[in-house]
């Protein structure tokens, strides 16, 4: 059974950017690379940290501009973030990891697999916008399609993040909730919106690449996800040549709402990739 274990975090510089990460270390093989969801942080994986680290070396990262990692504007797009993931794998000496990339990490990880297939052993993705044409629920659809960010600059980011994480089925532990809120203070939330606002431009490019991705991909679809509807997971499964679709009875934050099933799905995916 999963327990909430907040990992010890550190900071390092990758490509001139200060990023926050947690590394279980040790000699476990294989390696799992976890990318932070939004508007959360790597603390989102606290409920599954103990289970995964008993099986593998686990390296979790706040993507640039998300969580507590430094922002670089040119990385705030899925394809550019995919390039960053490839560089991180090399810099952190992660070997050929299995990348678990929910939410905003989904498109980035798929671009990484398309552009740098030799670096990734397998992917577990889902809960991120991928369908073309866009199939997004609220408030994400408005964040992506608003004419500009001016109106959002006048909104209290703490209220926005609080409203987003209020969709959790269970109350978050205070240290985790506080980390999410502190991660998007000031202009950090509104600036992080630039990433998803690249979806209309970059998702059609990704869609064209999906049939070329030979990497094993497990797509997790949440049956009750009102933010990123199940159609996005189905879109990937229909186009990726080496994929399987796993459905969870969860809302958007499946990694926290159904942690036992989420962790089991990750471990099953790794076992299948090595069988």
C-alpha cells in the first residue's frame, strides 16, 4: 500500500537553468524519471514515492517554469521541453530511463521520444492535452485559448491554484498543498500558462509524429477527468504503434487520487517493456 513520503529535494543546474529535483539514488535498476504536473510540483508523487523507490531508482523533477524550478521562456513549449528532457537525462546520468510524464509532461515526453528515441526505454503518459482538434475542459480550455494573458495577471494566483487542486477527491497534506501554492506565487502561474498556450501550434506537429514513435507507451486515461477529457488518451492510443491504454476510475489528478493503481500501472509498464 502506498504511503505519503515527501522526498528530499535538491537543486542543480542543467543547461544554465536551476531546477529542483529529488533522486532516490541507489543501485536499483531500472531508472524512472518523473516530471511534475501542473499546477503542482514533484511533491505530487509523494503518495507513490515509496512504492516506486522500492523497485527502481527514481528521479523526479520540476520542469523549468513549473514547481520550484527556474523559468526560461524559450522552454515553455512542449517540443522545447522535450529537448530539455533529453538533455536532463544526459546531464543527470539517468541512463535510459522510463519516463513517467503526466499532465503537461505528456506532450514533452512524446516529443522527446520522437526526437531522441535512443534515450528513453518507455513512457507512461496521460492527463495532458494531445488531441487535434483540441479537446479540453475548463478551466484549461480558457487558459489555452484566451486572446492574451492580461486578464489573468489581475487574478490572485493563489486563488487559481487553490481552485485547481480543490478538485482532488481527498484533502492534500499541508506541506504538499503549501508547496503547490508557493510554487506559483507572483507571476509564476501566469507565466507558466505560456506552455499550454503553445498547444494549438505544436499539438498538430506532435500528432503527425505519433505513428513514428516506436517506444513502448502506456497511456493512462482517467474516466472522470473533466479538465483533460478521456478523448486525449484515446487519441494517443489510436495513433501510437506500440501503446496500451489503461483506464482508471479517477479524476484529473490520478497520481494522487488513485495512487495504488497509478503506481501499479507504472510498474506493469516497466515489466512489459523488459519482457
